[in-house]
C-alpha cells in the first residue's frame, strides 16, 4: 500500500491532517515562506512504488496560508538538500544548501547552494 504523507496542523484544540499533493518516499528540510505558509523539500515516490534513480528528482512543495499546494520540480540529478531558509526581505525567495552526487562510485559529492526566487 502506497501512502501519501501528511502535514499535521495544530489548530489550538486538535491536530488536523492535511494530505500532501504527491506521494513521497522522503521529506527534507522546510522553511517558512514569509506569508504564513511553508516550503518543503520532497522526494516523490516513483510510479512503480519503489525508489530507483528516476525518483531521485527533488520537488519543492509549497503550502500557502490559503491552504493550497503547488509543486516545483528541481531538474538536477542526484541532488540532496540538507538546509533551507527564507531569504530575509524577499517575497518568498529561498536559499538551500546540499550536494550533488558527482561520480559513478556513489561517494563523490559536489557541494551546492541553490537560490529559488528573485
């Protein structure tokens, strides 16, 4: 059985479950968007239900204060993100840090800094 992840939201009286817009194998760092929402890095579940090289593409999930989801695919092979922060003074731009696997051995990584937004 494939399961879609959930965002758990404390309403002040109880926890509510908000389904993610995609099925995921893993979630990564998150950051506020500066407008009452948040950004989450995710690794979507492959269509076969098991993770292969094809499901290593990172997707940025955005949950708005209004309760809507948007997704942005980051088209960088073998990218891993380990930190993400809102850029102060921007309308939702982000800095993220991570690495890209750069060799066939699976042990060579190139550090990267990503900027999303303007």
